[in-house]
C-alpha cells in the first residue's frame, strides 16, 4: 500500500533531501535493498535501485531498523562486575592458608617434669699419663735405626745411632785442655813446695846467725868490765845481733805468708782442673748421646727416621709411653666449660666401651673456641683403649630434681627466650608460643615459662616459618 501523494507534497520545499516514508511491501513482493554497488555500475543504479528512487517513494539510507536487545546484556554485565568485586573483597579479607610441615621430617618433644642431669660434651683423644720424649742432644746424621714404632722398649735400649765429627773433635780438645790443667797443677805444687823449702832454709840460716851474734854480744858484755874488749866492739856486737834478729823475723814472716797462700793457689788450679774435667765429661756425654737411648720403659711412638737423615740438636725423635696408664683430653666449647670443676664425674666413650672418670684439670686458657679438660680414667681400661684414640666425653655438672624440662630445640640456648611451635588439634597443627628457657644440658633444657607438662613442641629447625604463627602437620 502506497502513501498518498498529497502528504508528500506537503513536505517543505527548498530542502536538499526529502524524507519519504517507505512503503510497506508484503509477501513475496518485498524487495531486497542492497547497500552495495557494483564497481561496473558506478554512477548508475540497478533496476531495483531505480525503482526505489524518489519516484517509488522509498530511500535505502533512511530505512528504520528494529532496535536490538542491549538493555538485558548491560544488566548481565553489571551484575557480573558487581559479583566479581564482592568475591575479590571477600578473598582479600581471608587470611592466607597456613603452610604445611612434613610429619616425617620434623622432630617433636614432650615437656616432662622430674630429674634433669646437666651435662656438657666434647671430643678429644686418649693420651698417656706418663710420656718420655726422646730428643737429639747433638746434631748428627742417622747411622742406624734399631726399632720401629709400636715396639716395646727398655730404658737402656739404643733406638738410633748418630754421627758427627765435630762432636768427636770437641771431645779431644776438651781432653787436651783438661790434661794441660792437671800438668799445671802438678808443676805449681812442685814450685810452691820448692819455694817453701827454700824459705825454711833461709829462716834457719837467719836464726843461726842471729843466735851466734847474740852469744857474741853477751860475751862482749862480760869482757867490757875487764877491759878485754872496748866499748866500741861491744856495741858493734850488739848491733849485729839486732840486725840478725830483724832478718830472722822477716824471713819467718815470708815463710808464714807462703804457707798461708800456697793452699789458695793450689785450690784455684784444682778448680780449673775440675772445670776442664767437667767440660771434658760434658763432651764425652754428648758423644755418648749420639747413641740415642729410650730412657724409659714403654711403647715406642712417633718414631720415623731414615738412615742418612740429618737431625738438628733438640729435635724430638720419638715418644715412649706407658699404654696401661691413659688419660682423656677433652675439648669443651668455651660457652659450656664455665661450670666444669675439678672432681666432677665424667664418662668417656671409645665407640666400643664407656669408661668412667673424674675431671683432673681444667686449662685456664681458651684455644680455638674450646677449653682443654683432662679426665683421669678409673678402673681397668678396655682392650681397645690405646694412645691417640679419638673419643667423646661427657662431664656431669649437676642433677636437678623436680624441674620442667624438654628436649633441647634447635637454636635453643640456656637462659634465653625463644619462639617455639606447640602441637595442637591432636597433632594436625602447631601454633607459635613464646618460651623462656633456663639451664641447659647436652640434649635437654629447663623450661621456665611458656609451656606446661605434657605439651608437645617441635624441636626441629623451623626458621623457614618465621613469618607465620601456625603450621599444618601432615
């Protein structure tokens, strides 16, 4: 059905484009409107296009299309976006899931109340209580070796023979000097004796002459009165007697001086002879020590010499130890050795046997972060005990009664506060708790606060879970 022309004529004139209401075509007569144009027909329309021109009253650019259902789609999109925002908000409010720990990997411990033995442990070796060090007295070349390490030796057994020509020359020179000193002593004794004898003769001669002059003076004195001699002769006799008396006195004093000093002079020379004799003996002993002896009864150790080898003076050649008397030398960490005291009970583990003992000495010095503790072993030693055997030792510090204790956790130090995981929910989870620790032992530590008897904690290293307060156990 076509629209009336009169209405089309009523359209205002002067417009560049007339709006014509398209006519409705029903049934099989509906025309298809093509919006495409063939390139060959550019500038001219098809028959259908010409039929739909202004003459037919239909425009292909002004066809009104039926609106699509966009409102319903927009509603769905809005609801989906709102639901996504709600879910995102809910997920942001949830806490992250607890990490999982493997039950077969972690180590658990139960808090108990009762006696706790405080112990410290260290490693060390067995060493002989009595050791004889064999050293080279003089430098020399090894001529012969008579024993091997591990052999039993006696004190007088010769282990090795050394040679050194310089030592032999020193012995000869010392002997020569000693012999010369003895000859000097003999000569001095003869010289002093001759001098004493000569002085005694001089004293005797002076005494004889004095006595003769004295008798002559006395005779002249009796003759003066009878005028048999003159006064001058008498006075001359008296002066001669006085002079001889003084000579006798001088000679006697010189003899006394010689007798007084002869002993000192001989003593000085005797000391020189003795000194040279000691030097000679010393060099003789050095020469004799070229045959190195064991010096003690025991087992030869650290003896590794080859024929032709040159050794220096003072070099330790070997050790002779008594294997039946051994002691333990333990290295205790310096942080644990502060409570170790002399007399405390100790146990030495040789890997095959356990030997009881007592702390004998605690070294006051710290070497390499540890303290040396000597332990005297009690009782008979097992068959496998021998010097330089690697051992483990435990020193018992004290016994604590009725204390709350648990196995020592990783990084759990004495008198510290740590965070541990306590097992809950029947063993399916663990939560972090703060625990105050007290005195510690090798494998146990005292619980001061934070746990109760019967609590189960994780003793393993849980440092990788430091950022969480709860873990699951599977």
